[in-house]
């Protein structure tokens, strides 16, 4: 098939939303398909992929999503594809990937207070544009077909926009098991812990994110403070991987009496080394349709602790491969879950089970399931009944 994957940015230097389209493209090429990439910036693309570079607009940032969507529509009207897949909010494609979740729910979770939410929108009016595009895509649109990466995201789409369940296909992400595996733990653990100054008897909790506040670093710091107050000699340390302003979180850590427990390592292209150095993965995120880092950490043998607002919690079996928080803002609940993981034998047993759980989640399996969704959507668009 001649396939178009549409995203403003294709890059391994950015976040998961920019990296995943490249992984999907490579897997689809490996399956024998002709893949065209449509975007403003295309880096590290598979050699076999065809690139369609759309010139980025020299306009205010808030207009860029609208202009990108318009240019995509123009390209799709001119160039014929067997199937077009928008991995961003863009009109005109045969299906849309709901990778970033539902924008209105995202804002509500990030800013529960209405005034704070509107202040944020006033400072970043691009949110209004995204909401407008989202509404055009989904609200009472009988032609909307969507691939979501979790049941969580599917539920939000049905809740906020009345998209029929039969129009939404859940396809979970895959990971690279060549990079993320138990062997990586054995290979990198000792050296990375020495590099960070973490002792053999310490319990290292790994946190990976590019938005520290949204993904719950303040709650994790508070939970660490609770554990230290309750058990002064508790051996917990936090390894923070990703982009963010470390200074304000160092101050917060000092406030909670754990200023000596945090290790900020910044962004890394070798995040598997930090999973290897860790003992537990924690991501008390306020909202994440499917945090792929959860799977990566589990594949490296870490029990995962995350919130119900992370679609990846759907692959966690509570008490066996990790724990799922009812509230992403409850530091006491997080502290109690981490307390259950103090015993090294418990961590090892749960980590082994976590790694085994991730084995079916590969880039190839993700691509195959996505292509199956494309086939079902194409049939439905031709007006034939499809069993989902």
C-alpha cells in the first residue's frame, strides 16, 4: 500500500510524539509498504521513506496548526494515497491517531481550577486553535475514524465528542526490545550507579519526562519526603531523566527534606542506562494517553508505579508488575506504594514479571495492528459492514 503518515515533526531529538511516527514508518516499510512522510521537519527518516516537506508558516504560532492542516488537505487532494494517517490534529486524512489524547480533558486535568485553566489559555491561545481543530475532527462527525493508544483515550473521545465506539480502534505502542531488556540492566547497572553516586543498598526510583509538573515530579518529591519522615533511614533516591528546570525542583526537594536524594541527568539518548541503574519506575502523571516510557522501564526489569490517568496503566497488574494510583496528586498514596517495594526480593520478582509482560509490545506488532485498523476503516468507508 501507498501510505501517508502526517505529523508536523518527525525526529528522534524531540519527544515521543515526534519519534513514534518514525518507528511506525520503519515497521511499515519492513512489512513491504510504500511510506510517505508529510511534515514541516523530517529528521532521521528511514532511507526508503518518501519525504513531503511542507514549508513551515511564518505566522503567529497560534495559526500554525490551522495552516498545517490546510496544507495537508491540499497535498492529499493533489497526491493520491491508498490510506492517509494524520498523527496530529489535521483535517482531510482517512484516519487520525489520538496520540496526545483529548485536549479538553488534558487541560482540565492539568488545571482543575477554571480560572487557572483560562489564564493558561490566555497565555497560550494556541490551545483554542487545537480545541477548534479537535472539535472539527470529532464532534458529531460521522466520517471520523480514530486509532487510540489506550482504552483511556478511547473513553475520553467517546465522552467528550460522542465518537461511536466502532469508529475507534485501540492499538497500543511497541518498544525496541533490542535496547530495552533485562540484559541492558546487567550490562549498565553497576557503572551507571557509580557514575551517579548511588549505593548498592539504595532504592533508586527512575522518573522520565519532559514536563516535570504534568508528569508528577512534585508529587514524587513529596512522597519521598513522607517516606524519609516516616522512616529516616529509608534508602530511596530519585533519578530524573528529561528536559526541565531542575532548580525549582531542587528547592522543592530541600523543602521536603530530600534535597540530597535527587539526581538530575537531563535529556539522554541512552535512557536505558538509567532504567538499568534503577529499581522502580514512577510516573504519577496527571494525564498521559499512553506513556511509552512505562513499557520501556518495565522491559528493563522495573516494577512500574503510575496513575490511572496514564493509559499504560492498562498493561500493569497491580501487586504483580507494579501499582496503579487512584489519584495522581496523592503523595501519601504514592509513598505507600513505594513502601511496598522497599524489599529487594519483591522488586526483583515484580521486575521479572514486568519485563515478561512487555514482550508482545513490539514495533512490528504495533504496525500490524495499525494496518489492520486501516483495512477495517477502508471497508467501513466503502459502506460495507465490518466486524470489529
